[in-house]
């Protein structure tokens, strides 16, 4: 029997189904009932009833999606990519991009750092080469293959800023493969030949190149990379101006078509407490979260990145490393598998002995990318840096490592670990605010052809009951335990249904876009205050479990919310939390402190006698 190749199942995956229209409306109302007031709910219920009438506009638009689904393997994906990711004009950093912490290998010397960076570069080139040669194993869930199409988007291309809507052209297997990595250091970018004679260069050769890049980048230069943090209209104008010069075009194109960018972070931030302090672990992890997400601004490492690359890699000076994901053409599950590979390769890779001089002499040196800048470009670079730095001052990033227990204890009491964390996050918010949050958890639709994501609405009738019982001093121990079990069961069922496409967020998005593309007025249901409220999330959450300290990194989607990622390990939980400084109601530190207290109390509660 022939062995599986990376994309061998793509043409055999099921098409993404179109959920039943009436079931969608019922699910929408069920979610809204918990969040909005009784008075507002009655108005929404009437609107939904009108929208769902037989032969009405809602049914007609739903039928248009049914027809669309007959001619494409995924009726959602192209619309989702276009309207959610490529059309928005804000900076992709913070607003669209998602970063990760993949791992941590403490470095004690410059040679340790260079070794770590070389491992990351070789691992990344190897992963790309496996994709191109279709030897990368097929991702699977429960033995069933998952869509691999996004793997082709990871490397060898980048998002291009354009007016009104950005562009992206993925590489195909028939295209000439990329062979270069871009290694950046001190805001300078270097072309490094990573693939020669149809194979990835050795660790020894890559280490030589990393050493050379660092040696060749000591001067201070204009930070052109900061332009990739600008809003898309500003960056589109700047790129057009930049690439009018043929040499600049060649420089940009070299980055655009390279496998990816490996950013060697030059400046090292230190925790504000000493290593023997009890909070040192959390303070260090908090640094990792901010460095991963945005690199701390133009005075630190933010200009040392090229944010248009679909997935890039960074290596921090503490020995932390991870990825930067431009979200338009890849989702979490695809990036996770790269992160797992990256982390495993870094930990397993043989480094060999010291490099003989004759070997060093045979390695073609890196080629520094040059830019020719006029006064207008100098001004745009300066203004972009100032604006980005100001934006970052409004972002709080905190991390927390909870070591008292992990998923093994949670499983031992019969609870899904993911559902447990979802309820813990919700209860923490309720304890602080005394009101239910609108809570979102992302889940993958990769079981379907060209599948992307769906939303799990974690605020349910069962979680509402749980929150009220939990803080009621009259509630008994048994009542709290029973309510928690019921709420997590409800959450697990919703997660299962969402993964099968049986949720309401994406189909209502599709109906809205169907009206837009047909040139029809927007249906009234989408102008209802309830619909707008249902898309203002106090808790935007995602699981980022793949390595011991791994996590995803993103900011809230609402000004009064939190962006929370979590890592579930057998013996601990790790959290990354963000909020906005401008919101007086939120504090990531206060939230995580309360969460830690809840987690500690929870085990004591559930280990007491019934």
C-alpha cells in the first residue's frame, strides 16, 4: 500500500455543510437570551421570527448559500478570508496577527543563543522542505485526516498591502521552490541560502551564517521593517513609493518570496524582580508574552520583524522562541503543528563539534538586503514607529504559570480539561464583575475541505446557573459541584457541535455576506443592538496547548474585554492574558490573580467529601 503524502486526502475530505436555517435561528436566540435584557430579547425574538418566515429574505439568502455550497468545497472560506482578514485596513499587528510561544531553552552565553537560533532556522527550513516534497505527515484527529491546504500558505509568500483590500498569492507545488531564509538582526535583513543541492543545509553551516549575520549587523540603520506595523493604507502607499526604486523592489521581493523570516531579537528585557522572588516565573513568562506578540516597540525589536510573512519565527535573548502568524490564510491548528515540530527539533537536534575553519570558508556568506530611502520614506518610517509605540502603550500583557495541578486531576473527577478551563475563566470574570461575560472560544473546522474556524459560545444557561450558585453563600458544596459538572457537560456538547459546523456564527456571517454580494440591503437582524452586543466579547479565548510552556498570544476583540490563551498540561496550566490600559474596568494582573485563587480553591472544594 503506498504511503500517505501530505495532501493525499484533500480531494476526499467532506464539503463544509450548510447548517439548517431554523436551527441556526434557534441557536442564535438561545445565546442571546443569556446576554441581553428581557426587553431587548423580546424585540430580537420578533426580528428573528420575521427574518425566519417561510419564503422571506432570510430563507432566500440561506438558499443562496446552499446553492453556493454545491459548486465549491467550502462555501465559507473565501468569504471569510476576504472580509474578515484582507479587507480590514487596521494594522495587522494586534488586530489580525496571532503570535505564539513555542518553547524555552535558557541561554547562558552568546554561543548558546547562536546555537538556538541556528536550530530554529534549520528546523523551519526542514518543515518547509517536507511540505514542498509532500513528506510532512497528515494532521489527524481521532484517526481522521484533517485539511492540510493551509500548509502550502505557511511559507514562500506573504501578504501584500494594497488599497481597499490586500492580496496574497500562495505558492503551489508546481512553482519553483524557495531556497532562502531571511535572517534579521538589529533591524537588518539578510538572505541566507538554506537549501542547497535539494537538501537543507547542516546545522554547522547554519550556525556559521547566524554568527555572520550578527557580526554584519552592528551598525544602526533606518528600521524599514517597522512599516509592516502600519495601517494597511499607509503601508500600501509606502510600499508603492519604496518599490519605485528597482533595487528596493528586489529587496522587498527577496523577503516576499523567501521561505520565511527568522528574527534574532537583539535587545533583552529583564523581569522587574530577581530570580529568587516567588513571582519571578510569572514575570518572566509575562515578558515572553509581550515579546512574542509585538516585540515591545521600535526601541526594542518590533522593527526587526516582517509582519506580512504568513508565518515567521522569532528567537528571544532569554532563550524563548515562537512564531508570528499573519492570520489571513492560516489558522491555529496549522501553526500549532509547525510549533510542535520547531520545539521538538530544537530540543532534539544534534549540534556536532566546533566548526573547522575550512568548513567556514566554504559557506557562502549572507547577503545583506539594502534599501534606498528618500526623505518621504524616512518621514513615514518615523511616523509609523511613533504611532506603533503609542498603540503598544495601551496594551497590557501578563502571563501566569499555575503549578498546583493540571489535566490529570481534572480528568480524575470526570471533567473535560478544556471545558474546565472555560468555566474557570467565566467564573473568574463573574467573581470580579458580578455579571456574565460574552465568551468566545475558537475551534477548528479542519475536518472539512478547506476548513477554517467556528465559534463556541461558552456562556450558556448552565453556566449562568453555575455562576449564580458559585458566589451564593447559601449554596451547598454538593450544589456547587453538581452545577459545575452540568455546565462543563453543556460546554463540551457545544464544542463538539461547533466542530461539526453546527453553530450559528459562521452561517449568519455567510447570510450577511450573501446579501452584500447580491447588492441587497442589510437584513434588519444584523442592525439589531442584540447582534452587535453578541459580537462584543468580554472573554475572547483559545487553547494553545502543544509544548510545556507554549501559548497563543493575541489582544481582546473588545475594548472592555480580555484576550486569553491557555495551555493544558498534565501537571499545570499556563495562561497568557491581555487587556487595554485605556479601559478602567479591566486588569490582566487582577484577573489572573483571581483566577489563580479560584483554581486553588477549586481543588480543595472537589477533594472534600460529598
